[in-house]
C-alpha cells in the first residue's frame, strides 16, 4: 500500500478566487494563508504524513507588482508570528527551502526564530518553499559538488540539494486548474504521483486532500520496475 509520507503542493488560484468576488488579489492570499494553517493542522494529525512542502514564493514571483510582493512578504512574516502557537500546539517543525538572502532582514530573522523554536518537533515538518526554484536549487547543488572536486553524478548532485533532507515527494498536487510543475521540486518529484485539482487554493479543504490521499492509495507505483 502506498504511503503518503511527503506531500508537496503548488498553491495556485488565490488571485482568481479574489477576482471572482470583486476583491483585490491580496484578499485571496490572505484567505490562502488560512488554508495553509488548516492543512498543516490536518497533516500533523495524519498518521502517514511526515512532510508537507508548500510553494509559497517562487524565484519568478518577484516579477509581480511591487505592492503584491510587499503584501506577500508582510503576510508571511505575520503568519509566522501569529501561527507560532499552531506550530507549538501541533508539534510542527518549521523549515524552508530556497534562497532567503533576498528577503528583508526582519523577515529572515522571523524565519530563523520560528525554525529555532520548532526545531525539536517531530509530528510534522512543514517546509515553505521561499524564493525557491528547482533549476536554481540544482545549479547551486552542482556548484557545491564542483567546489568539493567531486564527480557530478546523480548521487553527488542529489545529496547536495537543499531539499534532499526532506526526501522524495509521494504526492505532488497543484490546485487552481493549471497542469504544470512551474519549477517546483523537480528532482524530488521524479517518481511522485501527480494530482491536479480545479479548486482554487482559498477553497481547498482537508476533505479534498483526504480524497486525493485515498486515490493515491489505489495507484500502482512501479518506480521504473514492472
Ligand atoms: C498563487 O496564486 C499563489 C502564490 C504565488 C502565493 C502563495 C501564497 C499563499 C497561499 C498565502 C501565503 C502563504 C503562507 C504560508 C502564509 P496566484 O496569485 O498565482 O493565483 P492566480 O493564478 O489565480 O492569479
């Protein structure tokens, strides 16, 4: 039986959700943050899920209007401050992947603080992908392998990836109706089962995730074998 140990989600559809309601795009992100909290609590309580990786800000998201980028940065900082209690109460370790150096010192400090406070928790690891892109991650890994004068192989490259410590993805889900991977966890998803939901992220529920996990159980994973 398949085990849903690592679930990774491309949370898409916040802007459209808000637009459909005549609201500003940022309202969709605000509602999206609530869904992040609900799913995190659900995943912490789930007997199989050990890692939940969420694509919160990609290396390409800097191209968005300055106001939206600023809002997302504020939202993230407020979220980490406000939800520390949720991490503590549910035994969730907070982690990140991506290059944090481009974020403000205040946000970097908050990220480090939340990591430090939650570092010993083991019920769930919530990984936020922040200023993350797979191609960037792979290039940075290759540079580290070269620095060590090691041969470039799948083993050496794979071991130096920032996401290596969270292991392979079992379920890769994208909400919002598009069917693409958008530079997210390409290496770790080599054998992931893919799911695409038409639901816009602010409307996504724990019931739908349960349904996806049930479908995942029925899939026949061969990992290249027969
Ligand atoms: C994609 O929707 C969403 C993002 C680029 C940001 C994801 C952020 C959140 C879910 C909220 C904040 C998260 C945390 C952890 C506090 P989109 O804006 O591309 O939607 P669209 O395709 O409908 O325009």
